[in-house]
C-alpha cells in the first residue's frame, strides 16, 4: 500500500525538524549561547589575561577618564559637567574647576564591545559569564520536568483507575500554584544560599513537571494506550512494564521534548526575575546585572541602557531560541509521529512504503 | 450539560481544598522565621509576647484549623500588619481582574484574528512576519519591557507624559470616601446587572415572541447601559482617571500574551486546513471567507482553548511581574526616584504578594496566593465548560477527553 505524503521525508524526524526554518534558526541561537559558555574561560585565559582583571565579570574595573570643566548649565556634554554630577566623583568641585571624572557606565567602544556598567565592569564579559548559570537553570528544569511528567503520564495510562485519578488530582492542585510565581515567592522567602541555579532549576522542574507538563502528556498517553498496537502487544503477552518501556515511552518523547523546552523558558524568566529583584546571591547572571544597573543608575542619575538592553536581549534571545526549537519539535511530535505508528526498524517501513 | 457543569464544580471544590492544604504546609515549611523576626531587634520577652498575641506559638495543626475556618467564613483571617486579609485581597483583586480581563480579551481578539489569517495563508510574507513578531513578544523579558515602556514614554514626554497619565488626579479622590477598588467593584456590579438584564430580555423575547435579538444590539447594550449606570452613580470622572492609570499595564499585558494566542491559533489553523471537511466546504463552492471563518476557524478554536487552560497561570505570573516593576501603588506614597518615575495604577495582586513577602506577613501571602489559585481555577472551569459547549462530541453527551 503506497502512502502518499505531502512533503518529502515525513518519516525522518530530523528532516521534519529542519523543514521548519524557524526551528533551524532557534537551534543556531542555542548553539551560539553554548559557544558563549565555551569561549568565556578561553578568553579570560588568553586574550583578556594580559589586561589585569579588567575583564573579570565580578571584580573587573575600567573606566575611561574624561577631563571636563564644571559649569552651572551644560551646553557641551563632551567637555562640560554640572555641579551636582561633578560632586558625585569629587566632593570639593565647584564652578570653574577642571576635573577628571570616570565615565561609568560607559557606552560601547572598541575595548568594551557592550560598554561598561555602573561599576565599570565589562558588560560583554558579564553577558558571556551569565550564559552558564542560565544553561544550568534551564537544562535542569527541563530534564527534571520531563522526567516527572513522563513518569506521571505513563503511570496514569498504564494503571488507570485510582492511580490515574490521584495523579491527575495532584496535577490539578499544583496547576493552581504557577511554577514561575511559586519560584519567585520561594526565592524571596528563603535566604539566598538555598537557591543556587541548580536547586532553582530542579525545584522548578518538579513543580512544572507535575502540573502543566503532566496534564499535557497525560492526555497524549491516554490516547496512545487506546491505539491498536498496544492491544496487539498485550495479547501477545507483554507485561505492563514492557509495554510502558518499549511502546508507550517512545511515543511520549516528542511531546516530552516540547514540555522540556517550555520549562526552559519559564525557569529562565523566573530565575531572571528573581535575580532582578535581588533575591539571588549569584551576582553574575543576566537578571542580577540588570538589577545592579537599574538600582544604581537611580543613584547616579545616569541610565545604563547598554546593560539593560544587553541583559534583556540575552534572556529574551535565549528563551526565543528554545521556543523556536519547540515549534520544530511540535512538528515532529504531531506530523512526523503519524507515520511512526510502529517501532519497527526503518528498513521494514521503507519496504512497506514501496509495496 | 448541566450535569457536566455540576461535576466540574464539585471536582473544582475538592481541588481547591487540597490546594489550600498544600499551600499552608508549604508556606509554613519554606518560609524561615516569621513576622516577628522581620520587625527588627527586640528583647526575647517582647518577641515572645507578640508571638503569643498573634497565635504563632500554637501547634501547626491548630494554626491550620484556624486558617481553614477563616476560609469557610470568607474572612481569610487577620494579617499581621494591615487588618483583615479579605479587605486587602478585595482591594487588590479588582485592579488585577480589570487588567487581566481587558488585556486577555484584547489579546484573544487580536491574536486570534492575526493567527487565523496567518494560518490561512501559511507560506506568505504576512504569516512569516506575524510569527516572528509573536515570538519576540512572547519571549521578551517582562521587567525589561516594563522599564522600556516607562522610559520610552518619559523621553517622548509630550501630551501623553507618564506624569499625566500615571498619577491619580488627586482632586478627584481626596475629598471622597471612594477608593479606586471601590469604584472598580461598582463598575463590575453595573456590568453584571446589565448582562443579567440583557439575558432576561433575550429569554423573554424568545419565550413569548420566538425571535432572536440581533447580536449588535447586545454589543451596543453591553457598552451603553454600563456607561449610563456609571454616570448615574457619579463615577464617570473616576472611571476615566482609572482607565488612564491602568492603560499602560493593559498594553503591556496585551503585548506579552497576544503572541501566544497568535501562534497557537496559527498552528491549529494549519492542521485544520488539511482536514477533509474543509475540502468538502470548498468543493461545495462556498466563498473562501466562509470556509475560513465558519468551517476552519471554529474547529481551530478548540485547541486554542485547551492551550489557554494551561497557560493562564503563566499569564497571571506575567501580570504580577509587570505590576511589581511598574511599581503600582495604592495612591498616596510618591516613589519618584531620579530616574525611574513610578506610575500609580491601583495596587493589584502582584504588589500585595511582594509587599507581604517583604514583611513576612504569612496570612496575607497565603491569602494572595489563594486568590491567584482561585482565579486560575475559575477561569479553568469556565474554559472547560466553554470547550464542552463548543465541541459537539461533548455537547451531545460524550466524555471530555483530557483536561
């Protein structure tokens, strides 16, 4: 029997994934962030090593010195400064003096590609350094949530009845406590040491996996377990454990991947916001550098646009990358999956297609 | 149908009870110290006295019992710092409901329309750019969006400067005993009365004249009658003032949520367009807009609704984040710093949540989280019932799958 398909290679998950250009772009974005994790230590040890600790993401300091004249009303910002601003760096300054002020935050330049923040630290280096904690938060949340959701949904579909009712009740209850909100409250309620990026990710994963992800996966598992090939396996004497492992699990993987990706987005935004509110001890992540930029710019009267834009763009792009990948994975889950009713080897299926 | 709704409500009540229990014990287990430790340094006798007074010395199960009874009597107990929890929650609930309701409605209509058009013309420039804009809006970091909006409006300060739209018009509010949330609750009341009235008229006309009232009459009625009621109650000036202060928040909510609606609608449309009945509709020679709006879009609405049931807690979280960053206040206290000018929409749940977190005011925190849970639950039940009403398989006595 010849199966007519609308586009080529529907049985190949990789081809289905890359037939969506948005998914491919998303993968490139994630790879770029992974590259950032790798090159930061390399840069610190080679190119930036000779510069003292100018480029250190936490303790670095470098501020261009500007020689300016103190005046009452500023007409030329490049050579003049008003009294109030001058007294931030030199308390004895008065009108008519010529003083040196350190420009921080400094706008982007050749030595500092994204400028420096209010403490004179290199923003580019801080963004690079923030990639690793973000990956830890996102990936741990993704893995834990997928594991929890898969266990929940497969138990529901295999045992049904009481187990299913109990588990879906747990999901219903936890859904009322949105994971991002719960994590922000948790971060604010506990002292900072508990919420390392790893702990944050794992806790988020448990909450999100048992609620949102489990609800989505459960209905898919219940639909899968009704399909004829499960009955066939059961009739031929397969045990419940074998069914769950060999027949149900492969069908859950694409949707579990989609759920993983949305956990990444939620966890990263929640972690960024908790850091933005200074609820985390970690000072090198993207939320925390924005918190410092905004908090201190209110004191100095200069708004650190470069830090805000860089940090927000980093978080948003990171999430967008994962979201775009999830669109491709959805194609794999819903369209490619139709062709993969069985877990027979590829050559058998190709034979079937030909006849 | 009535049986389904009743079942759903009962199961919702059980879920709510379990949620309350989980919330209480989680909060007691997780939050270190208590309200007294946040008061600052004092002698051991003093703090013991205050603990005694607030009932913090009682065993956990007694505290749990008193919280349960306070929920059943709807008082939600007393907060440590600011009177009965229910009063604080009621004041915070009204602005949140307005912002979330109006924002989600706009996002749903806008995103649904864009997504339908984009899904219908799958490989076009419009579909591609709509998808990209939606992904940007969906993944933008909410606090950064809020700060950028604030700064943007402040820089282009013309007639629509933040100062003008942000702060309350003090002359309007100082001399009266009406608080912003009081006005908002009166607005809801007027809306509810109108809806009830129109429903009654519709039923009576159908019962005695066997005629349906056209839909545009309802739309005009739902706008005109509340406006009349508001001006009768003398609220018009205050309503306009509130609309001004809350508009920024509503715009931000729309920006954050319409992307999700667009993408889900588009994906659902993509799938539906390949179905056989769409081909049949075309083969019958129906005009394209009818194929799109009647045959495809109506079925595409179902997955959008089920996606919403899972996404609503996240929308709520986004709103909470926005509110905290915008620094909504209950009026009065000016928080203008040199750079970030705070705007003064009435304080909603987000502000309440973070204030109570800062004070370690556990009853207030629990109350706020409880209300977040109840909103989610109510919206979820409403969406489930809507889903059942739209899906012919469930409407005619089948079992809803999933959810």
